[in-house]
C-alpha cells in the first residue's frame, strides 16, 4: 500500500477535526474521480488548488483512474462521405461495457441500451476535414486522448484535436502527391505525440514526421528502407505504430515512435489491425477482400458491399491472429464461427478490443430514424451482445459517418497541451505546391 493511501486511511479513521493539510491529502483523491471538465473548474478555486490539480502526481492519479474506466468514443462527421467547404464534427462518449453479455445472461438475444454523452461540436473554420472511408482521401488516428485527422490533401492542413474539450491545433502545410496517407502515435516514455506522413509509392515526395511540441512545428524528412503502399489505418501500442502495407506482398509496417525507426513483419493476407490486450493482433473474415484495391477510386469503399443482397446464411467466420513474439514473428491463431441474424457485418467495422478481450464492432453510418448499434463479441464464449447507442440526437436528418474508438481515457496531460486552442487565426491558404525534384526520393 502506498504512503498516500496509508495517510488517507489514518485521516479517515481519526476522530479529530480535519486540518488543512489533511484536506489537501483527501481532496486529490476525491477530485481524481471526477470528469476532466470538472477538474478544470476546480482549478479556478485558488492558486493552491490550481497548483495541486496541475501537479504530475495528480495527473498520474487521474489517468490511472481514467484507464480503469475506459470509454467508447464516437466522432460523427456531418459531411458523410461527400466533400464540403465547412466541416462539422460532433463528439460523443459513454462508459465502455465490460462483460456486457453478463448483463443479458437471462436472454442471449436481448439488446442492451446505452446513452451517449455529448462532448463538443467541432467546426475548425475553413480547415477542410472531410471524412471519407477511402484511405487515399482521409487519414484518422487516435493516440492517448488525442485525435488526428487529415481530410483534404490539396489544402494539406492536418488537425489534432481533443474530443473532450474541443481544443485543437492546425498543423503546418504538408502536401501529399495523389494520396493522403498519414498516421498518429504517442511515445509513453518521452510523452511525445508525433504525426507521420508517408509518401505515395508511385510518385514524388518524401516521408515526413512532425513532433507535437511547444515552439515552431516543423515537418522533418524521415527515411523508410522499403517503399510501400498503405492498406490500413494505424494503431499505436506501447509506443509502436503499426499499419498494413503492401510491396509485392502484404507486410505490417512497425514504426517506433521514439527512435523513429521502421521494421517489417510478413503477413499472409489483407487484414485489419487492433490492440488486443496490449499486443498487436490482425483480424479478418474468411471471405475478406482488399477493398482499397478493388474500390480505390471511390470516396466510400464500403458502399458496394452494403448494397449487395444479403445472404440467407448469417454464418460469420472470424480469424484473429495475436502476435506473441515480435522478434521471432510468432503468432497465436484463433478461428471463431458463430451464427446471429442480428449481425450484418457489411454495415460494421471492427474498432478494437476491450481489456477483457471482447472484440468490438461498430456501425459506420448513423441516421436519426434508424437505431445505431455496437456489438461486443466474446471469443471464449462465442457470444455476441448487441448494444443500441442512443443520444446522438434527432438533428441529423441525413446519413452521417461515424468513427468509433475503444478504450478512450481522459488524460489531463492531453487537456493541458498549450498548442491546443479553442480559437485560431484565419487560415492562410498555402495553395497547391508542386513537389520539386529535391523533395523526391
């Protein structure tokens, strides 16, 4: 037991009146259980409270409690999959369900209902962060409480935002030839966020990286030993950013955020990447296909699958491979087959896994006149729990795109980043810049 916990026990068991010092020990423990917005208000009580609630020890305590109660986060893009000049995003969140099937154990077909909490509406002026499901038009990454989005390669201004506070930073101009491939990672040792921009394998340009820090933000050149195409969004696990690439064969690209070095892992086929209990895992359906290759010109790569007639057989064959040893590239491979006519996988995407190992699927689109579902699949019991998410509102009259993120935890370090602001000066349009020979590999 820590000395802080021992002091708290002594104070609570004492019959003497509480002193100021006693209160200053108990108050952080109490306030660390509140939402970050409430903590921000309590910082205004006095200079002493502001110092106490901004201390490294309190931030660490707050993050520990937040990680113990992860949340499911939703980013709803009002543009759907159509380009618009004014882009609006709405952020919602709700407590993530652990062992949700136990709550409906008496009726396995029961649909649970959960209410989402609205956080903030983001409309970053003239920064065009249009959402598309095609990777060549839109990049999106989540790491340690912050969201990275790059939605217009001609305007070429990526954006990093805090989905809880709505504060954001507009990154420097970074044009990418033909495709807008970029990623976002976090180094837990140095506590640094970095954005990675990868050049299109068939054109000019260089790979570049940007460190999110005080002072002038600058894209720096970075070398990758193998030129490759991009086939997935990225997932950052313990300071390593992973994404699926393709040379002549599929490979998993591993980028160490701290050392800024690339390594590669061979993989047999097209797949999605997730964080499974702190390890990298690839996940795919038995009949999966490379949608980015097949529908590479479409802004919405899923629309063709969604419009196909539904098969009568609702059997789902899921494959999950967990990377047990990175150096030896050893995998544990699992196969799961289940039948459930409530689960139409053409309309959902895998978004990750909970700490208990439930694989989470979420619908990709929301209409106010139709229910929105999230599914929790338990691999050990082969049970599927459907949860209806309410609270997105009735104001959305058309079909909007939804990005869902698992294991979201509020982090005061992310909230306190000075680079993130609520108001920004008018955006200066850099215009199209033709890549020069000196900027080519």
